[in-house]
C-alpha cells in the first residue's frame, strides 16, 4: 500500500535527521589522533661513544617525536666492532621492526644481512656509510669519495702543489675512510709534483698515534697532511702543536669536535671538512616513516660537507652547524 | 502542463521557506559565534604572550640591573684586581645560574679580569668580537647581542647572549678605558618560555627584530639545521596582535608582543584545530544540523499537507461517481472543517439533482398522460358518430356540398389531431384544427352560432401545443352557446405581445359564469358536469408543463355576457427535429 510505504519512508527520514543532529553536537575527534599502530624504527649506529653519533641520535629522536614513531637505538661499544654490530643487526632483524636505519661498520660483511632483510621485507636505510654489497632502500650521507678528492685539492693548494704528503687514516674508519682515501689517492694523480710520503693508520689511541706522527714530522720532510677521520685529525694537529718545527706543515682534516675547533682556531690545522649528523639522523627517521607508510623515498640524499677554517668558523651559519644547542 | 498538487505546493513552499530562514539565522549565528570565539582565543593567547613578554622584560631588566651593578662596582673600585673586590663581584654573579662569565677588557682587547677565573684562550682577538665593537660604537650605552657561540675559553663553545658596555676603571692607580662583558645563557629564557600553555602543541619563540635571528625556540636545533620553518616574515611585520597564519601545513594562531628596549619579539603559536575552532569542523557540524532540520521540516510539511489533501482526494473520488451515473453515493465528511462543509454542500447538491431528475421524470409522465387524455378525448366516439350521422342525413337530403365540406373538415381535423404523434405544431396548424372543428360543429348546430378567427399573420409560424384551442371551444359551445337561447358568436383571436408572448383567446357571448364559478375554475378545481373532464384543466396543465408555470389559461366571464378564455405562452420558433427526437426518447 502506497500510504504505508510513504509512512515508512518518512520514519526513516526522521531517524536520519535525528542522528545527524546528535552527531553534529558530539565533539569531533581531533585529527591528531595517534595511530594505534606506531611505526617501529630500529637505528643501528657505528658506536655510541662518539659525539658525531650522539648528535645523529639527537636528530633521529627529534624526528621520531614529531612523527609518531617508536625508535630504538643499538650500537656496538666501538666503531671497529664489525662482528658485534653484525650480531646486533641480525637479532634486531628477528624482532621485525618496520624499518632499520643502519650506519654500518663495514661493507662486505653486511651483504648477507641485506639479503635477509630483503627477504623479510624490512627496508634498510643506510646512513652515514654507503653500502654497496647489497641493496638498500636509500642512502643518506656524504659522497665521501668526492670529499676525499676535495681534501686533496685543498691540501695541494696549501702545499703550493708540491711537496710531500702524509695521509693519516683510522683503523676503524670503516666505509667512509676507505672511500675518502681512494678519493685522495685518485686526485693525487693530478698533482705530479706532490709525492705521497707515507700513510699512517691510527687506532683509537690518540696519544700513541700522535707520537707516531710527531716522529714522522721530525724525521721526514712533510709539507701537508690529509687526515681522514676525527681521531687522525686530532692526532695530527696535536702532534704539530707539540712539535716546534721551522717549516710549516699544513693539515686538512675531517669531522669536528670542540677540541678540533680549538686547534683550528689556534692555527694548528687549516681546514676541516664537517658533516651534519643531526640533520642526517633527522632525515633518516623522516624517510623511514615515509617508507613505512608506503610512500616513495629518494634513492640517495646527499649531505654536503662544509669546509670550515679559522675565518669562517664563527660565521653565524657555521656557528649553528658546529656548535649544537645543548638543551 | 501538469498542475502541482496541494501536497506538493505546501511541502515545497514550507520546506523552502523554513530552509531559507534556517540558513539565514544559522549563518548569522555561526559567524557571530566564530568571530567572538576567535576573538576570545586571540585575546587569551595574546594575554599569555603578554605575560611571557612581561616576564622576559623583567628578566632582561634584572639582568641589565645586575650588569649595571657590576659596572658600577668596577667603576668605583680602587683596584679591580684586589681580592675582596673580586669576591664582591663573584658573589653577585653566583646568585644567578644563567651567568656564564664576566670579562673585563681594555680598548685594545687585552683581558684584565674574568670570572669565573679561568684562563682565556690566547688565539682570540677580543677587540674583533661583535660585542666589543658594538660597545665601542655605542659608547656609554648597553648593547645586548643576538645569541652566538662564546669564544673566550679554551674548548668551551657555549651559546650565550652578551651584554657589553664601555667602562672606565682603576688598575693600580691608572685609569683604564675598556669594555665590560657579561655572558648569559638560555637557561632562564628557556624556563620562562617553556611554562606556557597554548594548547597541547602550542609554544612560544623569541625572535630578534633587526635581522630576524631566532633568539630562542623550543626546537632551536631543528630551526638552526633548517629543518623547521616559522613564518618569521609575519612576525617581523607586526609589532603586536594576533593573526591567523595558513601558510604552513596547519592553520595556526600567531600572537605577537614586542619587548621594548631589546628589539626582541615574543611570538606564540597555537594550533587552531586543537582549540576546535577550525571553521571547517564547525561548518561541517552546522551543515549537518541544517540538513537534519530541513529533512524534519520536509517530513512535517508532508504530513500536514497530506492531512489536507487526502480528504480532498477522497471527495474527488466520490464525485467521480456522478460520471458513472451514481447519484446516490454520499461523500464522507472527514478531515478539516472546510472539507466537511464542501462534502455537505455536495451531498445537498446531489439530493437536489435527484429531486430535479425525479420531477423531470414525473413531468414527462404527466405530459404524456395529458396528451394521451386529450387525444383520447379527441377520438370521442360520440363526436364521430354524430358527425357521420349528420353527413348521412346530408347525403340523404342530397346536400352533397355540405357533406363534402363536413367530411373534408373531419379528415383535416383528425389529420392535425394526430400530426404523426407530435406534441408541438405550428399556431397555423392549431388554428386550422379548431377552424375545422368549428365548421363541423356549426353545421351540426344548424348555424346556431357564428365564428370569427382573427389571428395575426406573423404568429402563425410560432410553435403551439396541439389540441389547446379545440377543447376550449368545445367547452364554450357546451357550456356557453348551447344552453343559450340567442345565437352565439365565438371569436378566436391571436396576437403577439411586445414581450414576445403569444396570446390566444376564445371568446363567446354565451351564458357566462358567476364570480364563484370563475374562482373555482381559476383554482383549477374543475369538475365537469359532463364530458371526460379534459377541457380547461388539461390544457392549462399541458401549457404549464411545456412552457413553464408562469404560463397557462386565464378566464374572464360575466353572467349573460359571455366568457373569454385566454392562454399565454412564449413565442418560440418551431423545431420539429428536436421534437421528433424527444418523442422517440419518452
């Protein structure tokens, strides 16, 4: 009967309108409701005992706070511990985080790990150290090979493009030190009047290294030094400070610390190539969140190195880079 | 063109009208509410910012005061290197947790004193530092720097704000001109700025006006790393007030307050969505209510209008019965008052129609009956018998001409009487009929009377009822002429009045009637002494039936003088065809 159908229709309409009114008066949930499922990110660092990695961790934490991610940090005790880090990495893999951010201590030893991670469908974001033994979702870091070339150019300038060159490396320099050294050596080929006098490898014992370098300064005629990591740079500059030599030895180094900056200001070295670990950590976590949400991330995010010398180190822009605000 | 129904018109009009009103009122209220809420929130945020700003001003003032105290002490001490002097200064400094260091240098930048008493680095050229240059430039006035990294102590690179001013002091009796530097860190500033409640995610930052450098920000690292942006341009453009900024990912409320003397501004950021004031949310809720009310109103309008239109429709359905010839179905009077009245009127109309129809039927029946009676009377055997007898006598006396006249008149008489069954004839035919009758009767009565027929020529073609003149003449002969001794005269006249009425009158000069008799007859109670009683009553009734009640017979009479019977009916052109059809129907 048409009349009855009409009535049913009217009743439905009334119900709809009442429910609309009720829903309009109920306070709406704010859009910022936390996802019931937080993204879990595991960050495996080279070491904890290093300012560089501490700043990277700070940057990562900052990004995690903004992005509603659960972040856990792992690291071996020192940056030369490849076995230890690998063990940590494998056990982290078994806990099935959504994304792993990895600053690897070595390249080849991690190839199996990368394959396993791929099988588990866990994306790996390489940070600071480039991994070539397998595929990673992306790499955030510097082009260390090019940096090595730039370092060579820099020291060549100070050396007047002639003289004896000393390369000071770090045993546990990992992937970056290797790349930088290769860059330096490549670029060295362009300077036929510069000879590579010697290559020294420092351990984490700065004192011991410094003594070795001092001996080299005093007994061999060195005009320029390229130090590839923090410790070698520190050792080279300290060695120079303690040596009273007539000829000037120019030093170009990598990374920074308060001590290094102090030495730079004193003139014990000429140039420092400085990275930005805070931003690296921040961006790594941001990308991890994106990829966990199924979005595309760039394959390679280059972090440029900044050339710091005693003149520009107190420019406001560089102050911000070199001296982290301690909260 | 389809006409809209009452229900449609009512529903649509009502709904539309209500909708318009709701929208207007709703929009007005909403904008009012939103505006005043926004104002409230702005005011609230502004007050908070003002408070922070006052606190900061206070802090800067106390710090500046401390500076001036130090400045004063140094300028008025006999020798600044004396221990108790140092102790005095040190105790002043120790009251504050945010003081990093105090340094006194001469105009060449050579340090004289530093507290805490830590060795300054040798590599630094103090007279090239910004705080130094600014103090010298603004000789005698206090300079407050933007945040920068302190470059005084070995391996110590702390972020500080520097207060510096030129100073004159005594060193071993010699007057030295120099600059007094006080370095302060962010601790207090941070404390003051953090204790702010601008919603769950709101915060305060401080910006320096001249170059837009950030003095303090809760996420200063991110800002320095270029990873976080603030809409600094807006903050720099305005000195005071609250503004909505939609340039970022979310709309935010920016509240600004300038701190005098320092060239700093306090900026507060509140997230509008938290304060539930993003107009989108509100508009959405309003829209829901609007839709809901519209639906409700629509339903109400529909229900109300159906209360009106349903009974009307029911009435209409009932009325359709007439088309099928059902005059007996009553309409039910449900629904509102007007509908009930309508139904009652309709029912009355129906019963009136029924009565009229009954009357018509009755009238038709009467017509037939009277006609039949007249006709029957016509074919009165006595009349025929007598007439034929007269003819036989005439023939036996060889009065052939008279016989022919009589037979001819008789045949003419009967032909018109029958008139193929029609009730309407022309006046001419009716006159002819009565003439033939008179001819016959005159011969029978042996010329006892004379007759005259004077009928206007122009009424001859009008219609007349059949057999109306002859019965009157018969009456006149019977009651007026025959009893009278004298010879009689019957005069028949006919004319048309100005009002298009036809008047036919039959006058005789016979006995006449008394007034009482006339009265009786006029009351149409006619009882005849002889004959079939057709006569006057029949003719009268028939005239009334055919032409209307207002027409008919009238009688005038005087005893011994005579009687005139007149009949009146409207002049109508004859329409034989219609009449034939009507004959077939009944």
